[in-house]
């Protein structure tokens, strides 16, 4: 996606919603719970001693980049900081084995130092390596984090996994991300009138976006009617059709491939975005992604409804829970398809997304179960208090309203979390 241009409405939105989570890079490189270790990169190249710390600007590295004629640098530690008390001397053979896993290129020796206790670990530095490549290299070497920087911007710490940070698995972090995501969805929805510009900033055209809409919705109608025709038949062909046109599969694949093409265009830039540039760029392109989410929902709704019509087992427009779970799985499938480069990375990122999708579905199911228990208890208490029988029709109507409201609320929260994670990943690329 193209480098952002400053506009009045972007500045107004950023000043108005600055509370939305914009923390792209952690201040430290340790992921131990309640133990943040401030670190800095130190090395000597061509007689120049340079030092850089994550989230801080380094004039030393600016000078180094100018000398090398490079746009950016990446530093990958070859071991983990474990604390000075547990520090052990690093064996040259172990470091040499990890260096053999590095791709060919000019790698310079350096070290990552804990500025609190003085512990150091060896590492290597290279120039003009994309962050996506750096993640793969760091994962191959066997470390979870690396440092990236460019001229004139604060140095950034990054993790190798898609959904990983200092408190990725804490309840407080998940809740904060969910509500921050909802706020950002609201901001993006307000900016939907800027969709044509968002599509252009994504390095594509409205004509291609319309073609995608026609393709996804057209195939949804065709798939739904095809399954109606094949209803009652059993063969290997019908089984494949049912799997291929399960509500979340087709829209996720088509929209994911569309996003993947845009990601490849982004890689043609001279360098990656800095954290501030990524935040500006997200403000520009977010309406495009929200529109794609809306397209996925429409396709899921159509496929669920058309599959339900022949048997008449589901009410009009399909059962809400079926649409909700399919849509959640669909949005979590988009990232692996859009960002994977090969089969290995596809399965790796798909596993992470699948865990998030399953947790989301389980949360909705559990919330509805608890809601039903609570409403049953309330009706039993009400029946014991009032001197007349409460009509069953009234109970069903009120139960339906309560269940629908509970599901919409929890679905919104879970989609807010998915949006927050999607936003984080797009800004890290």
C-alpha cells in the first residue's frame, strides 16, 4: 500500500481518536510476564560504533545507513536474554550453527545488551531486508524477536508471530484490544464515504473492487442454487461441492487472494513503513478492508440462507448463530491467505488464526448457553411471584430478543478483537 499523504481529515481523526491502540513496537525485547528488559543494539562497522534502542531514534544508525546507502536495517539476536543470574557463556559452536541458517548476504556481527544488568547476547545485522523476510529468518534461527529501523525514525522491536506481544494471552489485553477494535471499526465506518480513495491508496481501482463484489456475490448465488439442485444426492462430487461452498470458505478464499495481490504490490516499495507511517496508512486504507468484511458477511448470509431454504429447517435469512460463526471463521481466514508466501507459512499462520476462531465460536456458544440459563431462572422466579400464567408466546418473544441481543453484543466484541489483530498485522508488514 502506498506511502501515506497527510490530509486534514486524517489529522482530525487521529487527534480525535488518539486513544485507539497505536502501539506497534514494544519498548523492550523481553516477553516474560511482568518483567520488561530495556535493551539496546551495539556493533562496530567500518570503524563506526553504533548503538540503538527500540522505540528511540538513533543518530548513529542514521549515519550508518547514509554510509551504506541503505533504506533500512534489521538486527536479529542469535540467543535469548535470560537474566544475568542465569547467564551462561555462549558457545561459539552454537552461534556458528545459527549463522549457517542465515541466508546469503552481508551480515555484520553485533550484540543485544540488557541495559539494566549488562547481559549481552550475540546477533547479526543486515541492510535492506523486508520485515516479512526478517520474521522468517528470525524464526528459522530460533528466536522470537528482532529489531528493525530506518533513517530518521525510532527503532522498532518486532515479534516473529502474527499475534504475539508482551501480554498477548492475558484477559486484560484481549478485552482492551476488543474494545479498541470496536472503536476503530466505528471510526472506519464513519469514513466509508472515502471508500474510493481508500481503494486507490490500496494500489487498486474501484473497477477491480466492483468486479470482486460481482464475482463473490455471483458465486454465492450460484453455489447456493447448485447445492439446492444437489440436495438429497450422495457422491464424492457432492461432498466436495459442500465443502468448497461451505458459507465461510468461498468468500474467504476470494477476498484473501484479492488482499494477497495488494500485499505483493506493497512489497515493491523501497522500504517498509515506520510505525507512524503505518498508522497514517491504516487510516487511509481501513474503509477498504471494512468494505471487504461487509462483502464477506453478505456472501456468508446468502450461502447460509440458500442452503437453508430447501429443507426449511431455518428461519428466513438463516439461523443467526450459523451466520455469526461462519463470518467469524471467514474473517480469521483472511490473514493467513493474504499474508502467506508458501505452504509452510500458510499452515503456521492458519493454525494461529484457527485457534482464535475456535475460541471466538466457543465464547459465543457459551454466552448463549449462560444467557438461556439466566432467562430460564428469571422466568421461573417470575412465575412464582405473579398470580397468573405468563403466556408462552410472550416468553418466546422476549427470549428471542434477549438471545439476539446477547449474541450481537458478544459477536461485536469478538469482531472488535479480530479487527484489532488484523489492524496490528497490517501495520506491522
